[in-house]
């Protein structure tokens, strides 16, 4: 498959997926299908422990649905819901490096990521602005935004199509941190590097347990947690962790 819209760069244990669909990195059917293939690649690659998702250019992470591809909406919209859900439940940490505007489905994708770093620029805004068009967020925004900012703030943002600044996004808990434009990717790579040092199997089980709790309820989450606790006891990483603790050194985890 030839990839035109979702570029992949590998840096040690981190895969960087870049949305490259100018001018606003919007999602049409072709971009969605490429994204699905890229997720398959990075999920199945043992070398990859962390994924960074960012946008090409210096102004826009993603503006969401590509209205010029409206003819494919019956296929694109369900695929968007499926893929954003897949990111939310991905077995490896996903960091959104928001290099500019994240609106509509673009912000919904960022909400699906495990971590969000936003460019610290007073001219950059993020928001779920679908109601301005007489539609609603359809790729998970009504569910994931309240998890981060609370029900009241989420209703305010969605019902009034509010676009919030970087500082407002940080204060509300919508993003984890801000970074200057020239440092955005470096900050994301630093976070990715620290995550990549953690035991990959244990990380995957934590993500699985938390996702199970969010999607299926606390009992399912506790069941996944118990299964994960049993599974990691048999790993080489567990032995390495205990050995490193006794030897008073930093553990080196291999994902085995």
C-alpha cells in the first residue's frame, strides 16, 4: 500500500505517525484507511513501544472530517468511530502532539490518545464545534470530553461550540502539558522515551484494565487487572524488576 496521508517515522522504540493531508489535515476515506493500516503496523511491531500522533505543518493538528469527501461519509464516519475507539484502547501508549488547531473529529482523535501535549500558542484553539453546522460530535467526543473536563464543562464546550485556548485547555485538564512550537516534538519524544523504559507487558495490561473499566464497567476492569497481575508474574521483566531493585540499579525491560 502506498501511504500519502499518514507518514511513519521510527525513532528507537517510538513510532511517529504524522497526518499529512493539507491544508488542514482533515480526514477523508483514504486517510482513514491509511491510518488503519498504520495502526496495524505499529501494533504488530515489537520494536515499537510508544506511538506519537501529530500533524504536518505548523498550524493544524487536524480539523476533523473532510467535507470535500462528503460522498464517502457513510463509510468514513463509522470508520472514524471504530479507529478512534481503537486508539483509546490501544495496547501501547499513544501521545497526541498537537501542533496547532484540533477541531471536531481532530480533537476527538486527540481525546482518544492517552496523553496530549499542545503547542503553547495564544493563536491556537481546540474545540468540538460540530453544533455550528447543525450536527453533533460523532467520533466519541460526547463521551470522552466529559471524562477529562467534567460533564458541565463538556456540555458548555459542545453546546456552544466553544474553542478554548491552550492555557484554558491545560487548566481544564483537556491536555497534560503545553510546549513551545519549537519544542513540541522534543517534549513528546521525551515523554515517549520515558514511557518506553517501562515494562511493555505491564504497560499493556494497565492500558487494557483501564480501558475495560471505562468501556465495560468496574467489574470488567477489576477482572482485567487480576488477569494482568497473574500474567506479569511470569515475565522476565518482573524478574528483572525485582533483581534491579535488590541490586539498587535501574531496570532494563525487554518486553518478555
